[in-house]
């Protein structure tokens, strides 16, 4: 008699209680997972990916409950298991890596103590023995100077290192199944590759099964032996990645694949998903400035130093013309976001100058820039649209705020018409303007952030990772929207991102940063086709993408660099 499958989900239904009644988040999911198998679950926000994982681990929030179906683990029904049974399953049998490692780690306990906690829950050992095992786990996840890092707090570590700590905690009790829920969101491409190679190598060597939940189809294609596609709580397709991404059969899968940027796609190649509320874009040539025309933005030997001898930006210089799009790329800590904050006058530079339309703005103190008439000309779209919107403001008030403060509009028809115009320009339905941020999707909040930024008709728009947490179809809509605004309104864009595919499509020129310095700059087409520096080549090589004919490296043989 053959051994039972590791995990079986049979006709699973999960519902949530809301003010408007019960909402079905998962509607009849059925899947199986064998010992040592790696399964990818892909789909957009709201498709039911994470809810399925939380149902398996019994981590559903209070309003959610399993309303039908069965979950089996090694032949045992755990659908409605009691706490005693779940305590033996959690960590020791099924473990989970969460999307945001900083939020999942305890900020007031050292990482060594937190790993030791995960070990001692399932093993009767002394604190000293647990500490020794925690040290071994830090070595396993390739943490440099593990003896020092053992007593570090989460805030003293980078995002990639925090993710490694989460991996160490997850594998501490040698579970049979590891569920990774968007484990690389917000990480730069090289850190993302390192974390995923590490995770794949450790699970392969230990014979662990893995479920990778992601909206990045490139990651799923590279690291999973089988991929399941979910849409609105339903499983619509399940196949090996080569079959799924080369010849998708379901219309929804076809839209996801078409909306995913590749190494060769252009902005107009991205196909917008049905129901995204965007009209087709008719390309309009970017404005070409006559020779000798002054640049809109000139950055001259810009530096930013912090106490303790930390240099975030070191003598950076570049220019940006009207209607031009310039990309800033590099790993976390390369200085991208610091430069964006310096340009928007949110922080003061230590050295150098910033010229805008021929006049200096670098000499204006950040605390006084709101008084400058140029304040309305330089606007920023922040990375997290939820955190950057006032939760007490309706969508209307979020867009109206800069119009009131910077344009002198107060109330009445003029203000209403201006807000409506901004909403329509970014494809935001007017009936959503009465809603508050928590009542809107990620894509809708991203549009509000853009509408707010363009309300004052700026000449320079700084975009700090504007699509980092968005689904591929929503990302396609936002990218096409930004490209249209640039072309139609002669709007200069500074695109700060760790998504190199997005920068290649959006930007005519690209600057590559490392440790606060420029290592390469030039036309995007040249940099991505023939990079000159080893660092740029490493960044490009780390972009996850689907190669149907590429030889597969055995996961256990992946080489991971220490961090």
C-alpha cells in the first residue's frame, strides 16, 4: 500500500463575515502535494492564494472560517483539528514564511532568541543548546558573522537578512511542508535571487515540500515544478511551468502571461486585464528638445552624509529633460530613494546642488520648500499607496489636498471639477471618490496617489517604486497610464525601481547605482543589451523570467553568497 500524499485539499470553501454579509474567498479548491514537491500558486490580489494557505495552517483571521471541504495532512483530516493537534503540526510539520519579515519578527527580541523560541517549542532542550542550534541555522542560511548577528535586533538587519532569519525559523524544526507567502516582495533583484536560491536549496537538501505563493510569474516559472493559477477563489489552471507559460489554456492565465514584463517586451506589449478600467493607449512620440535647450533638472555632485560616517549618496550628477523618463536602479542601500527624497526637497543635501529649470532648489532648506512656488512643480508618488494616503481622508480629499494647499482652491465647483478631472485622467471611476483608502484595492489606491501627484500639473514626477506591490495586470495599467501622461503632458519622470524590466520599458535612459555612486549610465537599450560593468550584468542576470529551453540547475546545487 502506497503512502498517503503529504497534503490534500478537497473542495475547500472559505468565507468571511463582513458588514454586507458572507463573502466567499475560496470556492471549491482541490489540489494535492507530494513529499518533496514544489508547487507555485499564482494569481492577483483577492484570488484566494493566501487565504488557501491560511486555511491549511489554521491562521485565518477571526472573521474567516472554513465552510466546506476537507484538508488532509499525511492522511489525517486536519480541517477542524483542535488546538492540541495543531500545536504538534505547526512548525514541526507545516511551517510558514510570511510576506513582510520585519512585521513578522518581534522588534524587541534578538533574532537568536526568536530562532531559539521556534526550536524549543518542539524540542526539550536547554537554552544553551537552543542557542547553539540557532547559530548553526544562521550558518545554514549563509549569514555572515553569525556569532554577531545572533544578538542583533531585526531593525539592525537589511530586508534580505530578515528574510533569511525567517527561513531559519521556518526550517528550525525540520518541517515536511514549507509555505512561503510572497517571500520576496520589496526586495531588489539580486537579494530576491539570493533568498529564493537559498530557500530552494535548503528545502531540496532536506527533502521538504514547498508551496510558493506569488504574483511574480517569473519566480514561479523558475523555482516550481508545478504551478496552480487562481482567480476569484477558483483554481482555473494547473500545469508544469513550461506548459503553463508557453501555451496557457485558460483566458485568465493568458491575460496574466500577457501582462507580465519580459526581457524583450515593450510598454505597448503589456495586455491590460479585463475589468481594469483602462482604455487602449495610442502612442504619441515623446517631445524632442532642440539642441542647446536647458535641461529641466540638473543634479550637480550631490552627496548625503549621515552621522557615524555613513554616506548614502556620493557625488552623483545627472540631467533630465522635459518629457523625458530616467530610471534609477540598484540594490537596496544603493541610494535610489535618498536621491528621490533629496530632489523632492524632503531632506537636505550635504554637498552639491540641484537646479530646476535653470534655478537652484538645492539651496532651499527642506523645511522651507513648501513655501516655494516650485513646490507644485516637483511631486512624488510613494512606494506604498496605502501608507502614503491619509486614512481619514476620502479619495476625493486625498486628491484635493494639494489643490487646496498649493493652488489655493478651497471649495466649490472649481475644486470639484479639478478633482474629477484628475480622477478621470488616471482612470479612477468617480463613484469611488467617496470611499476611504481601506475600502479600495491596491491598484485603485495607486491611481489616487498618481492623481494626487499630478493634481497641481507638475513638470517633474518622481516615482519611488510605484508598482512594487501590485499585481501584473494592475501594474500594466499603471505603467501605461504613466507613459501616456508623460507623452501627452510633456511630464518628466524619474523612475526609481528595483524592477529592471519595468525600467527598461519605461525609461529612455538608465542610471545604475551602487553604494551611493553611479557605476553606469546611458541609453536603456545599450545598458540592458550590452552592460559595461560586472555589477550591472549581475543585476540583469538576476531578473526572474521564463526560459522554456534553458537547462534547469538542481535546486540542491544552487550556490548562495553569504550576507
